[in-house]
């Protein structure tokens, strides 16, 4: 019986420096004939993979290690590359959003979807009614019921390198279903 060359784990990636959200492709370059791959990506999405050529992204800045374990029926080999990938913030962010309805009743939900670019780390929504107290949200998107009123929307987004805001006056109107019926 012929014995296979012993495994020696190794890999490369197409980028070692990238921005938050960028895809990085990893490629197994191990010696020997691996039949199984077990990757661990510190802080990555996905955090693990069993593919020979996984694609990973990081959503938070930092420096991250990557480990690959290769195996076959005869042997196993592992390599960890400490601090291999450095992820940075985008130098610009652009605030933007979409609204699914411009007029609705108070028993209906509204969806305001954040379509900002540059992967902002902080998000602040201010929905200001013509009368009453502004509503402030820090969720990435807004989905739910909003009290009766006519609203302006302001979205502020930022990361440590950049910030931006978008404002729409008279963005949407929430009507009291029963007041409308009575009228």
C-alpha cells in the first residue's frame, strides 16, 4: 500500500488588510492530500468553515488570527497565523434610508430601512412630529407602530473616522383610524 505524503497545513488569502464588511477569500495551499478542512476565523463571519476556499468578512475593526486544520484518513495538520488580517473603518459613511409607506393608520406598522453605506458603527434616528416629543431610536432599522402625527425623519450615522446625516421633512403621516372614520 502506497502511503500518501504527510499533510502540512498552509493557506493564503487575497487580502490581509481590508475594510469592515469587505469579503476576503481564503485558499488552502497545504501539502499532501487533504480531504477535510476546518477553519476558524477569529471575529469573522462565518466564524468557522469546512470549505477548502471559504469567503469571510469582518464587521468590526481589529487584527484577527486564522487557523486551518487539514486532515485525511492518515494524518492531520494545523496552522495558525496570528494577527493575519487587519480590518479598518471606512473613511466615509453616507446616511440613507427608505420608507415603505408615507401614510398609514396608527394600528399599522411602518418599516424604515437603513440603506447607509460605509458600514456605520452608530446609528441614531430622530422622528420629529409637528406636535409632541421627538422619538429617538438607535436600532439599525425601524419597524413598528408609531403614534399619530406628521413626522420629519433625521438619520445620523457614524464611525470613528466619518459621519453623515440625512433628513426628510414631512416624511410620513400616521392617521388615527377612528378619527378618520368619524370624520
